[in-house]
C-alpha cells in the first residue's frame, strides 16, 4: 500500500479490512496483528488522521474515523481497535508543546502512538524534566508502537498533578501479559519504564485532555474535551464487530433455510425475528454513533449536556450491540461455536470490548442525568 499525503482513511479502510480478514486467524493465534496487517495499518493513514497539519497530518474528523473503524471491525475487530487507538493517541500527542510534537512527528506524520491514561507512574522532578518509572497494563498495539503516552502523578505546588509523558520505543519495555479470551490480536500488553528521563517539552498535564484546547493547534479535533470522544474510540470497533457477526449469522441462516429440514430446529419465524431485531438494533446504534461523532466534530462548541449524552450513547450503544450479537450467536447454535467459524470471534470480541471502563452504563447514566436535571 503506497502512502501519500492525500490518502484518506475512507479510501484505504476497505483494502485494510480485506487484508485484516485474510490474516485474522494468524493475528489471533499470535496475540498481536500479523506483520502484513501492521504494515498496511501504518500506510493506511489512521495514525496520521488527527496529527496536526503542520506536521503533515490530516487533522481529520470523528465522523470519518468512526465510519472507517467500523469498516475494519466488520472484518477484524482487533485491527479496528488498534487503528482507533493509533488515531486517538496521536490526537492526544497534539497536546504536547511544539518542541515535543516535532520530536514525535519530525520525520513524518505516521509514527504509531499508544498509551495509557491510568496514573500508574512514579514521577520525580529533575533539572530539565522528569524521571518516570512504572508499569501500565492493557496498552493495545504496543508491540508495533513508536511512542507511548504514559501517565504519572508528578509533584505540583498544590499536591500531585496527573501528567502525560511521551516516551520513545527505545525507552520502555514490553511484557507479554495479554492472554484474554477476547480481542486477542490487539496485543494489549504491559509497558514498563525504569527511571526514564522525559524532558519537559515531552510532557503536559492530563487535565488538558479533559478541558480540551491543545495549545499548538486550533483544529476542532484538538479542541474537543476527551469525554466527548473517548467512548467512540472503543465503541466503534464493537459496531464493526456486530456488523461482522450479522453478516456471518445471516450466511448461516440463509443456508439453513435453503436446506431441507432435518428434524427439530428453530422455525423460520424465529430466524426472521432474530435477524430483523439484531439488524435493526445495529442500525440504530450506528445512528447514535454518527450523531456522537458529528457532535465531536464541533470541537469546543460541544455543550456539557452533549458530552454527557455521548457518554450515554456509547455505553448504551455497546450494551445494545452485545445483546444483538448474543442473539445471533445463540441462533447459530453449535455451528457458531466452532473455532473455524468467525462468528465466535465476533461474539468474543464485542463482549470483550463492552467491558472497557469508558463504556460502562451506570457512571454514564449518572453523568447524563446530573446534566439533564442539573443536579
């Protein structure tokens, strides 16, 4: 895949999806994306999607990203997850001071950035910057990352302050700890650092992400608060996975309905209801996510109620997708449970994605009702 500066992820997503589907079994067996998929993901433009235009990036939209990620998810949810992470973490790297941005993107806009917002690092102030030590689990795509954005609590005038630190690949280690049943190919392993020096220009307060307003870019994608977009990063791969499950189950059901009856089984009416209900729910969630993405594309104009609504829609949407995929999985019976059937992978992956902390309905519901009722 040849990369050019006018490449868009809308154009490249179908080709990447086809390749990811071809290598899905290999990627899952290796618990990380297969090398050809990694190479194509780098070339597809996802990493540069939110990179500032000053560094050759697209400073793109959330609508385009959400739709492209869903295309990938229908082929390989793990590839979609890693592509979404690469785009989202590069967006966060745009909050670095200008000198730090130049270090990350000085050689081009396509380095893969991964990371963790969990403040698990121990931070010591030293002349010119900081010393960072710690371990961060569940860092998706880290096996092929060029940079990691890692969070630690740094000493401040009024107590500890959460800071984000950009650390190059040569300065952190990776422990192979990702052995989960779902999203196996994301390679969400553990990152560790030991007294790594991070200069001041490669750090920024974590709070900047939540308030929005990157200093070095006025693009809408860099001005929107994290709460208005974070759920989309993890919800749109699940939407793609649900589409993939629907396609797989539909093919199975079509075969069952064409074949002569061979004893007891589900009725035609049952299959009709399963497909209609699950397809309708998936379509409805797609509309919710489209609205959330379009809202995020307004940048700093997003209202607090709209932020809370997006949190609600992402959590509720993924919960709905789980129900739709579970229904399809049950209708496929033991055939759907075969390791040779991709339906079982979609089922595992969408259930795995739904457990992410950003997609839990109860805290999202509290945030939404607090805003709606102004409590």
